[in-house]
C-alpha cells in the first residue's frame, strides 16, 4: 500500500513548495501529486538513514 500523507502534511508540503519554487508551481499540482512528492522525499530520507546506520 502506497504511503498516504495526512491532509495537513499535504497542505504544509504545498506551502513549502510554493515558497521554494513559486506560487504557480504549488497550486498547479494536485493533492495526489503533492503526496507522491512527499512520499519520495520520505523514502529518500529513510534510505539515507539506513545507510548511515
């Protein structure tokens, strides 16, 4: 089952993306696309932590 971010996490990530890449970037993505970006970031972080351990 794919990772599903909470609604608040999606909102927070959308805001962070808009601050980093511009208003149009964040608002043009669907919640599902934001969820996929967040899942990718979390999986990458988890793999990096595994490597360090």
